[in-house]
């Protein structure tokens, strides 16, 4: 497909929605320079996970649905190290990327579902301006089991792996880096079962990148060189070029990158270059243009004998709303083919990969062979907006780049001192903050503080020295909730230190979950549409929202308040109803599951089998005059689990692995529940207790 220019708000977010038939989400890894975690969490991830609740109107339902859907799913963002450290959910990772002397500037996202993979290459940061108000450009390459461009996927995975090597402390393979590596390995393994599709001879799509050398075995990369090389591979050097960029270097840098382009154009041909730049006319309608770019763009092209044309990038959309141009586009044309490069690379030395200082950049290059009656060339041309031409560019006022117009140039840059490598939050019964430091690079005096509701000093240089100058320091964290952010202070400066959780399975569930009864939890686990069940339960906790929408038809019977408290709730009706719900629970457990991680979440997740068992025990102990009925319910619950007969399918977790994991889980659960009931034996009748003990022995077999 050809890239799309985001001329309307919301277009970029649509790319995060799963394709039809994609299946359950597996994971996503995105990259950005500036970063707004709220947009990623509430908009991008919500669409990727196919969450129906609205964060602004159904905040409780959204919170619970997101936490539950994210449990078995991997999610992370690779961010330039100066923009990392922001507050974010511990259910997903923020990985800082440190490019020495340059930026992590790529905007590429790898999204994976059971039966689909999508690679988004964009100019937009994961920020409100990028996804809401700017002019941006984005392209997506989709892979499916029957049609997979594996070459493009391999290049994308290779680029992301190179970025992981630039994460401080990556050589130690901390849990966030290891999770990212395992996700990329899993995507590669998943796609190898798919049918490789060869690209049409007339159309070819490539990922072209700029990057410094990521290690002794890797070389520097240049988006400009890779784009030119792809065109030459189709016949000849390009003779025409179009450049659209919102930001440029000073005169010296602009001369360097413009010279590189001009030298790459065909010789002995009429060479033309279109320069599409930010500009405005004096007094809103005067004859003289004021151009936000260095004049070197024009003079360098003239010096190399190319014919330059200057056009003005739009600053308003069709509805007259002001929109800052942030898209980056390079088009090339020869006699044989046309090429369009869209993505993150500004027309700068660091963006195009010309010179010593190189950002990390990612661009989608679409190369189209010229054919009679071919439509692809016209589709590439459609991305360009209508632009006014500067008739006498030599007479215009070339003011040089104006960084205050660009969100990336406005972004605060808070680089940490080199000695502060990484931070982990260790959840569980013994809560700790684990710091990794490089003692040789630490400032003389420094302090780390935790901010948020629970504010406390974490570590100072004085305490660190008394503790033995350790490279890895474990600090006790007394509060139930983890710290929101870590701030490092030294020599009158401060910066955030990104913190991720060591094992997200040990994170405490949301406090609101304590209000959920065993029947509520059972109903959600048994529902054909758990999202609708979450929303229905949440409305019951927030009555003022109850009349806004009708309850979803998929609401399980135990979550319908008109049925839970009607006149027919006799013992017999309760038993029959619970039997139906338990049968549906068993059917849900027997459905194919994509991975062992997903199975573990079904069993031990926030609203999983183990959580339901704990809730049933808690309500059994609190039963007043109905202890035998509660014990029989617990026995029925174990019987249903014992009768689970998993059905696998192509691409799903094999039955043998499921049975091994599930049978071990069931035996351990039966032992634990048996001990709990034994400690309250006087509560139960002899017959109920005897039946319960037979069920426990059967589950331990």
C-alpha cells in the first residue's frame, strides 16, 4: 500500500486497530522521540487491544479491561533517553535509547496479533501533536498467514534489535531488554509458518534507515544512500527529486546534505529539484515570501547545475484549522521508476545519514516501476498536497530553520548523567527498587528521589559510598504502590531515570477489584464477551453511569442485577444457574490459547482461575449459615476444572503443553484449597466435608 498523509485527526490512530481476523493481541513494540504516555496508553494500546470502554467516560471499566487485556500481552516503547523517565503504566515498558551525539528519532511500530502482523512507519511521534494536530505521513505493511512480506519484517526486526543494543545497560540483559528480545524472537518464529509472498516486479517496499554503527559487526546506515541505491537497482540514478521537510540544519549542514543528493542524481540529464518548505508571505498577502529554511538549499542545487523549484508546505487544513507540517517526504524519479520515501528523516545530515553524526531513523520506501497503464505511480503522487509556488525564490527572505515551530525542537532535553544506567521495581511480598550504576561515571554528589503520592528519598551519594560503592543497589520500598517516577539530582541539574517492573505478574491488582464478588468474577470468566461483562460490572459500581447505555447483550446472567435479586433465587435456581455458568467457564478454558504466557494469565491473572478460587475461599470462610452450600460450590468449581479438555488449533499452544501446565496448576490449587478448608472443618457438615475431600483427592491424581 502507499503511505497516507494524515490530513484529518484520528487517521493515525486507525492504524493501531487490528485487521479483520487478526485474532488476539500478542504484543507491540514502538519507537518515538517525544512521548506522551497517556496517548499511547489510552488511545494506541486501547485500539491495539480492541478495548471497548472509553477512558474518559468509563474510567473504571477501562482500567480493569486494560489491566486484564495487557496481562498476557507484551508492550513497550523505545524512547530517546532525553525524553524517557515519564510516568507510565508498569504493565508496559519504557526503554531509553542513547545515541551518542544524536537522537533516537525513528517512529516505527511493530504490532502482532495471533494471525496478523502490522509494521507502521510514520513521521509522527507518540504524542498529542503527532496523532492529533500535525500534518503527518504514515504507511503500514500488513502480514498474514497467507501473505507475508518476510523481507520487510526481517529488516524491521533487525532495526529494532539494533536499537535495543543502544539501551543503557543492555549488555546485562535486564528484564525489560530481555522481554523485548523475546517478543521479537517470537514474532519471527510466528511468521516463519506463514506463506512468503514475493513482491510484484512493478512495486517494491523497503525499510530504509539511518543509524550509527550499533556494534563492531554493524556499519553506519544512511536513508538517503539506501533510497538512491534502491532506485539504481531498478535501472538508473534518479534525475528528479522532491523534498518536504519541516526542519533543516544551518547553512553548512544543509550544504552537505543537499550536495549529497545532487551528486547522486543522474548525469547528462536535465536535473530538477523541488524544495517544499515552510513559508509565509509578508503582511499575509504581500509579494515577498519569508521562508523558514536556509538559502543554501537553493544555492547548492544551482551550484550543481540542477533546476530548483520552491513550493510552500500547507499550514492549514481544508477546514482552515492551523496544522503544523511535520511530515518528512523524499520523492525520486528516473526514466524507469518512481520512489517515495516517508518516515522520520528530516532533510538534515543526521536525518539522512550524511556525515559523522547520525540519528536513528526509519523510513518506508516504495519503488514503482513505470509501466503502461500502471496506477501505482499516480497513487504515490496523491500523497502530495496542493502547494503554492514561490515564483522568484532568489528574491525571497530565507530566514533559516525556525525550531520553535517544531514540537521536537521544543521538547525539553533532560539527559541523565552517564553513571545512572537503569532502575527496576521489584514487586511482590518484598518490594524493592533495584538500581544499576556505573561507579566510574557518577557525579561527585547526587541524590535519587521517588515522586508521586508516596514521596521518599531513594538513595544518595553519601549512603551509596557507605554501602560499598556497589554497581547494583537494592533499596527497600515500603509502600504498596510502586513509585510513579524517579528523579536524579546532581550539580544543580535534574533528570528522570526510567523505571520498569521486574516481573509484572507480581504487580498488585487495582484496588477497585476488591469490590468484586466471587459471582461477579465467575460471571466475567464465563462470559462470551468479557469486555461487556467488565463494563456491566463497572456500571454497577458507578450507578450514575448506569442509564447512559443499555447493558450489552453478552452480559452473563450472574451480572444482571434483575436476575441476581429476583424472587426466583431459591437454592435450586441458584444451583442450576451456577451450573450453567460453570459449564461456560469450562468451555472458555477449553478454547485454543496462543501461548504459554496467555495460558498463565488465564490461570493466574488479575481475573483468573486462581483469583476466583481465592475469592470463593474468602466468601466460604465468611458464610453465615450457608457454609455447606459454599463448600459444595467450591467442590463443583474443582470438578469443572478437572473436566477441562483443551482443544488446540493451528498456531495455538499444543495440547501437550497445555495439559502439562494446567494439570500442575490444578494439583497445586487443590492442595492449597484443601489446606484452607481443613483449617475450618468445624464449619461444615460431615457429608459435605466427605464429598469435598473426595473431589480434592481426585484433582491431585
